[in-house]
C-alpha cells in the first residue's frame, strides 16, 4: 500500500491485509490520514528497508492494525528489514499483535509522534544488542509539539548479545525543546538487554512536560 505527495486517504473495514516481499507493506508520505483512519487486520513484510513507513500523515487520523484478539503475529510479521522495521514521523498509530524479527536497524523508530497511540502485544525478537544492532530497539524522539500519549503494553522486547556488549536500551523516549510527552509502559517484558531496559531523557525547555508511568514490567 503506497501513497505520497498530498491529499487525504482513509481505509475502512476490519479485514484489510497486506503482505509484501522486498517492499514495505505500507508506505505513506506527505499524505493525510483521514478521520476514518487507515484500518488493517494485518501488515506483513520481509526483506524491505522498512516494513511500515509513515512520514507526515497528519494530526487527526491514524494507522490502526488490530490483528485478532491477543493472538501473536495476527497483526502481521515484519522480518529481516534492512533498516528500521517500523518508521514513524509526524504520525499517529494504534498497533496490535505485530511481530518484528531480525531488523538490521531499530525495531521501531518514531520521531515527533502525535496524538494518542496504543501499542499492544508487540514482539521484537532477534535484536542483537552486542552485534549488528547499534541503536535502541524501540526509540521515540520528539523535538516539538505534543505527544498526548504513547502506551506500550503486554509486549516483549527480547534481544541477544553476540559480540561486544553495547549500551543500547530496549525502549527509549526523549523529549527535546518545547516537546511534551506522556509515555506509559505496562506489563511488558524486556530481556537480553545489556544497556537500560527502558531509558527516559528530557532536555525540554520549561514549556515542555514529560510524564512517565512504568507499571508491572519485567526487566532482565
């Protein structure tokens, strides 16, 4: 699914699926997601630079991937990405039941998220904290604006260490400048991580607010 260059796009229904080999399952750039959202049952990709890529998609509509109930991988599998498996910039997303395996870049890289975002039953596996992976497995960086909330719950970020141990985090969130963020981590498992399980950094100005809730997570 590809769209770029302007306009508004929405996709309704509860059974939409995309599966791609060598290309992104979803690539949306400089195109607004409408108020009906962009709804998928699953998005799967293998061997692409990014499995899911959103760049400047508006501050109202969001990407929604549901999967089925709480069934692992029912929201899709993104495997062997040559870059960041999921890349979001100036976007909003609710994602459930997605498995990310063996990304060359980050599992999730988010910059200037907006609105309310809920991610549940997300699995990141095969992330090598001591080898090829040199950044945090799940990273959020906001330099401006307001991230109303990002909730990550009932998810597993489990890595390995094959070489020299790095200081990379399983999850990181950073607010800079006048950015305001609310981040909630609830009932997640962070394992096989040599650096911080979760890292929070604020260099925001006095007008920025960073709210953090960490509840019932397992770090090892």
